[in-house]
C-alpha cells in the first residue's frame, strides 16, 4: 500500500539538511525497495529546498512510522511539518484497466 509522506523543513534549520544529507542518502539506498519515489521539494523558483516528498510502500501506517522514526532528516529534527497519507494509486494504472473500470462504475451510478 503506498503512503505519501510530505515534509516541510523548519525555517530555522540552517544547514541541517546539508549536514545530514549523506546519512539520509545512505538510508534511502538501504531502503530502496520500500521507496517508490521521492525527492526534495523546492520553492517556486527552484532555487531553494523547502522539504521532502516520499512515496513509501508499506502494509501499515505503523511500518511507515517506524521507517520515519529512523529516517535521518526526521531524526535530526529537520521538519517543521510532516504528514502521512495513504494513497490509492490510480495513475499509472495499477492494475491495468483500473481507470476504465472506475469510469464505468461512475457512469453506471449516474444512469
């Protein structure tokens, strides 16, 4: 089950992200089988990193919480805000044909 993790850096974090980046990258590499995708969030100009986004593949929220409890940026206190949401993946289709089945169900409900 995918979970979306949306994190916003503390405004007073200074160079904390840079100081913990190597450890964060090692953690992401070691847990690559659980990270569907992710990366740094940037400001509108793309000149400053303002947070992180990760889509994680775990069965339960407790597993996500354990992952985040050991994640270097989170452990270092980099984030001012951190939210976790379960995601029902629709695009790209998983499984194939999912969108057509959803459309047919919606159309039938309107008929």
